[in-house]
C-alpha cells in the first residue's frame, strides 16, 4: 500500500463543522459510566410501551424481513390519509421527524440560505441546516413559549426559506392554541415555508392542532410514532403537505429507508385508539406525579402539553446542570434546555412508577450535592 496516497478532500462546509451531534444518547452515557441508568427519563421516550397489537404485528413482520420494505409505504400512507381526511398524495413517510427535517433542508437550503427558529428550540433542524451551509436566524422565546410573531418577523426581515415551530414545544413543554398557529400560517411571507413540528400533539389539550388545508403551500406539518405511539426505536414519522412538495421528496429520499417491521407496527398502532387513550391517561398521571415530586422539594414544575415536565430549579443554568449531573451520578437520566433563561430547568420525561420513584429518591440528594 502506497504511503503517498492522498484521500479526497471533504467539502468546505464539512471541514468547518465541529465534530458534534445534537444529543449524546443515554447508551453512550451508560458506557462512559460503566453502569446502566435506573431511570431513563431524559429522551422523552414513552416508557409505557407500544400497543400490544403493534408488538404482535412487528413480531409477525420479522419473519418476512428478508424482503425490502414497501418503498411507497402504501398501506400506512393510506391509513394516515384516511385518519386525517386528506389524499395519500398529501402524506410522506420518513425516518422519524429527524429524517424528514434532513430531507426538507436538503430540498431547500444551499450555502447561505436562511432558516428561522427559536433560540434553544429542538436542535436537530439546526444540525441539518449547518450541514448544508445554511444560516440560522434565532429569535428568543416569549417567556416559556415560542414566539410566532417574532418568528414571522425575522423571516420577513431575512428572507429565510424555512421557519421552524414546534407546537407543543420541546424543551419547555408549552403550547399555543390552534387559532395562534392559524394566524401564523396566514402571515408566512412569500418565499418561506413553515415547518410545524407536532411530535407531541397527541398529548396536548383539545384545540391545539389547527385544521389545516393540505393544499396550503405555506406549511408542512410533521408528526411521529416515537412519542404517543411509543415506537421511538422504529424511527418512523410522517409529513402532511401540498402534493407538489410531497412529490419533491422522491427526488432525494432513501426509498427503502422505512423498514418493513416499522411499517407494520405503525399501521397496527394507528388502528389501536384504546391503547392511545390508555397512554394519554398514564402520561397525565405521570405529569402530575413529577409535579408533585418537584414541589415537594421546593421546585416549580412548568405547565406541560407533552410527555415531559420542565422543572424550574430556581437558580441559573450552572445550578441546574449540577442537579442534572448529580441525578446522572445516581442513575437517573434526565436532560435540560441549553439556552438561558430556560437552562434554569431540568426536563423529566414521564415514565413508569418505578422510574419516577427512582427520580423521587435521587432528587433531594442531587439538590444537596448541587448546593454544595
């Protein structure tokens, strides 16, 4: 083998990027610590588990895994279209919302193109935008809520191609009612597209999700099976948008990226409304319990329309990080917002009783450690 070989150069964009990922997974943290977490309450996974029907469907599909999955996700797309009252041409299936965001950014963002988001909002979009050389324009939250008016104003000012809003919001758990989102869509400027991330909408109060016209070119709506349907490991999400936009994804998407087992599980989960109702009841009970634990130790739980609760630790980001690290050292995995003033909080996912009990046991110790 020649020692003079020179490999091809990376693109200038990649060369300038830091070696980072949006999130450090709990498995990575467990390997570093040399032991598993007692409570996995940091990734907003649904620890109550998927529908038994979905599990059975995936087990049956595993016997046929020698086949490639349906590249059109035909049956799942048809079921979703029926549920939402739209045509199949309005539906796109993707590798979770993260995968859909990556494809969407690839469709629209070249070097120097602008994207508007909220400072401290879900960071995976930013990761994709930077990977294609786009420019992030961030606006502050209005208190603990994303600010639709500020997002629209910044997009108008900068000529940004994409505007991102999660409703309900991650990491704060807040939400806007449907009429606020409808007004935001109506205000989207020419040449911009609103990404409405509704990953947590199944947990939100009635009247959170606006009724959207699937022919409206101003918005693409994204949802997932990772949260309420408890299928995060299956990596399956979907988008609803104008047929022209949906069709454009076929130019760039991985046509066999949605595996057959995930498709079968998602289709069965979608049909099991009683299980979804059961999950919502479990999540509501867990939110109440997390709030009770927080208040018992002098902390303030923020109102949540999701399957997690942001807890105000009553000080600054440095203190909240010490609490988080102390919880991790005691086997409890949680996360926290990363931009002030929201980094005064830790974020605790809803989970089974045993895991919440582990959190309840570890929290007073973690607070004492953080206070020194």
